[in-house]
C-alpha cells in the first residue's frame, strides 16, 4: 500500500486545474450513509478505555484477496485500489506511529510516512509532529537499506533490534533493544514506545508474521481489513502466519464500508478480554 496521493486529487484540463472530489464510501454498518475516509477515521475513538494501560492502542491494517492472500507477486499493492490506499493513508495521518517488519518494508519499498504536504500540514495545525514515527522491528538485526525510508532526512525511525543501527543512515534513527530471548519482546517494545516516545496510538502494517506475533502476546486492539474483489490462489502469505496463539483472538465487527467492489471491515479484537 505504498505511494501517496492527496485525498483531494486534481487533474489538468488544458491550462486549468480541476479539483476531483474525495473518494466516497458506502457505509453499511453501523448505519447506512455515504462517508469519506477523513470523516470515517475522524469519528474513531482509538484509545484505551481502561486505566493504567502502559502500551499504545494498537490497530492493524491489512488488505487481502477474497481467498485470504495478502500479496500479488510479493506486494500488497497488487490488491490495493484507490479507496483502500486512501483509507490507509488517512489512518497513517491519524496515528502517532506506524509499525512494520523488515519484510513488509522491503516488499512495499517504504518511504516517508506522509509524503503529501497537506496531510503533514493538518497534523501540524493540530499541534502534532508532521509525520508519525516509523517503527521497525527486526529479530535478525538486518535492515532493507535499499528502502527509501532509511535515506529520507525527514523520516523519524525507532528501530527495535538486537543489533545497532548501521552508520550513515540519513533518517533520524532512535535505537531500542529487542530482547529476542524474552517471552514477550513485542510487549516490551510497545511499552518503550509508550514511555520513551510518547506513542499513544500505533498502526501495524504487517507483515503476517509480525501480526501473528502481536496476536500471540495479546497486543492487538483493532483490525482494519480490506477484502479486495480478487482471487489470487497459489501459496502466498495469509493474513497471519506463525505459531498459533493459545486461544483464537475473537473479533467483533463494528463497521463495514464498501467502495470500488472492495469491502472495508473494522473489528475489535478480543473485546471481552
């Protein structure tokens, strides 16, 4: 779901720039209406309701085919239409940090979190940092240094790794340890984000192994799932890959949108936990 374009795109007709209306979604649940991504995300309360929580509110965003695959030729963009990309970018604009594993960063060729100036300006107007932190988790210590994220001077990256970050990166990198011998390394990482980087909301963009690990530690609060109108087949990655949690994470559907043939589902994860 990489790349960027503004919600209010424009096209040229001769020498005149004509505004294009933002994408509208048909909301089916909880009430039926037309809604934009900005209105939808702006209406969400992404926060912990319990006192004493010491980690960020964690949401996960994925796009899958109708048969449950998360990539075409190794990339999620093959499944992601304009409506999915707009909702994804609007979620990025809302949160404090974006979390991804190195496989996802490499496959989707991550750059800066919010390339569109108008999105950064809206955050600044709300007295927030212009872009969310990019949070990278690597158990091996290896980084996909070919991804533009690491050579972007405006990018702020928090790296959780058992190895120090390579020298000479142009991005602003804050190093945090990742205890790969711990039974709950991601819980410790999220606690560090909350305490030392003032992260209250984090958006995880995968991949499937990282998602499964978050589920296993009971760290996922919401799942935003786009189901694309496509059948991929083959043996590509599924939504969650890795050792199964002790008990299945139960989901509660709280909203449903559709646009361009895609379905956009928002679930609370283990709401009774």
